[in-house]
C-alpha cells in the first residue's frame, strides 16, 4: 500500500516563479517528513524536513508546509531556478521511512 | 569524505544467479537501509538495520536477504535473481534513526538488470 503519495508526476514552471510540489500521506503515525532532491545517475540528497509538531519550516528559497488534519504537505520553491530541475521525493517516517513516487520539476529559463 | 559507497555500480545477472550488493559508510551511522527505485513507484524500503548485528524487514523484503556484521557495512543479497528484481538499488545511512530529527544519506545507486 502506498502510504505516501505524490500525485503529480511532473511540473513545469518558469524561472523566477514559484514551484509548489504536493504530497499526501495516509498513516497518521508518521511524525517526521522530509523532501529529497534527485538528479539522474545520483542518489537522493536531503533538501528540507519538518517535524509533525510544526506546520512550517523555511530554509532559504525552500519552505515546507504541513497540514496534519489533511495529511498533506507541500514544498514551495521561490524563486525557482533552472538548477532546481530534478526529481523531488517526499518522505515520511515513524518506525521506517516511506517515499512517494516523485515529481519531476522542470524550471524553464 | 566518501559518505555512502555502493559496490558495484552496474550489474547484469541471469535469472537464477545470486549476487551480493555491498554498502559501506564512513560516518559512524547506526542506521542503514536498502531501497529499490522503480519507475512510478518511488523508493521502496527492502530491509533496514538499526545497528550492528540487527536487521529488519521493510516494505518489499521478499527475495532479498541482508546482513550487518560490521557497523560500517550493510550487505544485500539476492539468492536467486528474477527479472522482477531489475531495478536501481540505493543504500542509505542515518544517525540516530528515522523518527528523530535526522536525514538519511544515500549512495550513488546500483543499477541491476536480470535477464
């Protein structure tokens, strides 16, 4: 069963605009959420995370929002840059860590 | 600083053959994990270890075995490879574990094809 879902396989935005990537989860036991970025032929790299006791965490151009009642989190990238083009994975953890299927972000110059 | 290193990077196996994937980390991390990545499925947890000498099953453990004899190494074995095991395999490590404010560091991946 897919406990972490990213329903948008791809997203395309213009450079300088906002990118919003979404993620839904089903297991209410998850207490820590992360976003990873992945380039081709490389392993995923950690981007930003949020604890379940918070609803927002910001790091530079990246902000993660958590809505526990809706079991939904999102990653905002402002402003988007061409170098942000990659696959983004949402992950959620409790006893183990589950990943979504990923969203391919393309930022056009 | 090597981080997490996976060996080999590529491999082609025939159905029924066996092989072992090696993961080594030099960060003194307690937790280590094996994932597989398939198109449209994201990263799925195969097995993980919370310390030397321990292993536990993840989401998709069937057809795989693991061992953690040394803290820095986590081995993933395929006893009788099947075409359904064609995938990209990622190893990761973290300290102290999943449910604490920590991130997992990933290796570069092993692309395995079973024909």
